[in-house]
C-alpha cells in the first residue's frame, strides 16, 4: 500500500522538482506532444501530386494549445529523409536557447532516425503564434499554429468570442521544395515562385481544380468570432479581408492591442494577428449568406523581384434554417497590391493595449544604439557563371556583413557556451561601415559587392537596446523587409520613409503605447525603430523572414551574456541535443 501511494505521488514530486529547477510557477500545466517528421502525399492544382515533408502527416501541421504560464515538451522524431530543426516562432524561451531551433545557430539539426525533445515556456506570450521548420526551405510545408490562452483565473481583455478559427496563409509549389532550394542555392539566382497561395493549405476557388476543397468558416448570425491569422508564407506579404465585414484587430504577435477596426489588414511573413469578427450581415432568406475571406498579395517592391500574385480565398458561410443553393460568395475589393500608403496607414494604427493588466513597459532610456542597414547584394562568381545580376550570385547583408555559419562543424550556441574559438567574431558593427544615400535609386554598382562573415553582436545582460533598421534601394532590397528577432519581443517605436534622420525622427517616437511584436516590416526605402531589454541570456537570431534573404545572408546573431544571479544565466544544455 505504501509503495502504491508513493507511485501515485511520484508525478507530483517530479512536477515540483521541475518547478524548482527551472523557476517555473508551480501552478503551470505541463504538456507533452510528439511531432513526427515524415513524408506524406498531397495533391493540389489539378492532380499535381507529390510527397511533402510534414509533421504527423498533416499540412498545415497540428496546433499546440496552451495557457500562459504552461510548459510544453515536444519530442521531435525525424522519420524524414533529411536533416530538420523546429522553431517556436515568437516564444521568448527564457534562458533556454537550446530549444529555439534555428539550424547551426542554436543547435545542429535532427538527423534522420534521430529525435530531440524541446521545451517551450509560455511566460509572457498570450494570443497567437506559430511553429515552423528552420532548415533550408522546409517551413513551406512544415508549420502550424500555437494558441496561448489567458492563464487560469484571467480572461481575454475583450468579450469572449463564441468560437475561433485559425487561418494559416501560405504557398504551394508543384515542384519539390528541396529541388527549389537546391537549384537556387547552386545557381545563385532568385528562388522560383510558388504556384499558388493558400489558406490552411488550400488554394481556394479561383485556382484550377481547387473549388471543392476551399476552406470554410461557418458562423451564426449575431455572434462574435475570433480569427487567428498567421502568415507562414516564404516570400509574400498579404492584404487580408473578410468580404462584407470589418474586422477588429485585438492582438499581434501574441500581444494585445488597442481595438482597431479596419476593412483589411496587411500581414508580413512571420507575423500573426488576432481579429474579432461580428457575424452581422445575414438577416433573412434573401440576404447573401456566403462571403469570401480574401488573401491578396501586397508587394510594392522592385519589379525584378516578383512574387506569386495569385489571390486565394476561403469562405465565410452563415448557417441557415433552409436549404439555400451554394451561390457564389460576395467578393470585396482590396487596395492595390502596390498601395504603399494603404499599407503604411494600416500599420501606423497599431497600438499596444497598455492597460493595467497588460502594460507597455517601453524602455525610456537606451544603453546601446544600433543603426542597421539591410540590403540585397551581390557576390562575385567564377567566370560570371551564376544566375544573379551580371553573372554574379545574389547575397544579402546587415551593415555590409553577409552572415554565414560554419556548418556542419558546430553551432554558434555550443561555441559560445563552451568557449570554442574560431566559430564567430564579435565585431558586428553598431552602424554601417560606409554612409551614403541609402534610398537613392542610382546607387553605384561597386557598393553592391559584399563578403561573407561570421560577425555577431554581444550584449551585456539587462541592457536596453534601440535598433533603427534602414531599408535601401540596392537590388531586390528595394522591398518591405519583415525582420524577426528570436528570444525577445520588442516595441516598434517609430517608422518612416527615406533615410533616417537622427535629429528629427526620434522626436516622433511613440514611447507610450507602441505595438509589441517579434516581427516588423521595415518599409521599402524607409526605416523602422525598435526597443527591447536584453534580459534573456543566450544566443538569439535576428533575420529577415523572406526566406531567400535569410539564405543569402540578411541575418545576424545576438549574444546576451549571463547576469550575476542564478536566475539570469543560461540553462545547461539538454542531454539529448543533436550532434553535428
């Protein structure tokens, strides 16, 4: 009897030990999930059938649902035919970069037949995030939603919706994704465009042979619904709307916002937005009861850097008490795809909720100021044999440093944690090595050439950081760049067009209620400023969320040093971390 009681108490004891070891609130719930990386057969666009890489055979993959304060362990088992890593996008992962996921930055990949258990801590996040592969071009099909509800005893800062729907915006290639990646990398040119854009993996009514599988959202007249919108696309920013309805934005990147009513949203790759929708249109049997949910390309960039412009739709359908014919849904109009003003006006309306329960803790003073120029560049190619401009290879950079890892030898985190020399240098500059008119459309060609580097930026623990990202007109850099920072959320305190003016532009900063995000769009030929506190010791990746730009080198690593107390130091590495 004694031993049977002891056996029943064992899970409680283990939970208490975990709470003490990882400084977890002991009311936190611990979940366990298994993600099996495997090939699965999918058909899209008129019998274009192929094997794609998936999690648990699903495209998009399974949703992780948790509450703020919970801990989720995900055992990733690789039954695919290639290396893989998994990233929990927007999760700060306090003190635990070992579970963050970017390949050769915080871990070596999980090799076929191997597995790795990653720990996800939901400490500050509340709302919608997502997970995705962080190797090569694999996140095109290996991705899914993360939904974080308020912790027990609390609730949404808005009226509880009747129901919620997750809408993941993505892309479909008829070709094998690995072939798309390898061809572009080997030839040094641009990546091949996708064949369709998708909502929850479906191209929608307007694409060939897709009408029968269009994703549907069913609603009841007079009720309120929460739409969780995720842009998982590799290259596309999107304008998104629900025909016949306004939407009320209440959150972005798992942080609440002041309610913001608009006819549409503009959402960049990597971003998530929470929208409330009032089902207030269908009135009687003669009213339209079907409305298109529309996703349309937003791209105001350089004409030589095209995007997949195919519009995709889902259907919002009112439940009725009679058998109505399946009529063509109502379709709304959206701003033009290159309407920079409409996009800018929408983005400038975002504000943090900044309430007593969800305060905006914007750093009011700054310890480290950085001015980072983000550009698309070129690398020289032997005998001008590459597929980029003038026979060169496409590259990209931040402050003229085009980042590369030393794969397959060691990842940056292991090198830092174990003090292994020769993997990176700590001389990433706080400002560009050369100043010129960054937004001049006629920049001299000699400024296009960039060299690869392993430069990182080291930050002292608990310093406050301000970064001004400056877009340029170099090559395909002449676009809106979605920049994502791992391990932190930040406040977007300002943005504008043209070259940043260090004297006048800071006067327009919002230091009261700026939006709190993990991914921001740096305007085409413009700038955006963020602030955050470097209070998360570890190795953290900063990169453009256009996948080709990251592959070309538009990324850098931030290393935040340990603080003095035990609670301000990186956790030790897990025993099962993948070897190189």
